[in-house]
C-alpha cells in the first residue's frame, strides 16, 4: 500500500504534499524535524491521506499535485468529501 498525504504547517499555514509506503514512519520523520524540506516549518497537522495500490500511481498523483495548483485544492477537497459524517 502506498500513500499520498497532506500536512499543514501551523507555523506558516502552508500545505506540504508527500508520498510514502510507510505513513507512520514518514509522519514521525516530519514531526521530529528529520526531513530537510519541512524541518523549518514545524509543527504540522495531518490534513489527510489517500491510499494507492502501486508506487507509480502514488508518485504520479503527488507529481500532478505539486505541478498543478488546481490539483492541490481538488485533492484537499476530496479528503473532506470522502469522510463519513460525524455522529
């Protein structure tokens, strides 16, 4: 299983998109400042993630999100639209 995830920096209120095959480990790396590209933007809140069957699929989704601004908003919106309603 592969994941495309979204973090929101509580410092600058900007989003970070990434992909991984080990979501728990990767999030810990972000939270503990082990990722150079996000180290100075901590702390983070996890916005959400989506799962994919193959690495190539998750890499393609991440690539499209990072290259096309409208895809960022669509991805974030889709995370909220797929959540079940609160009880």
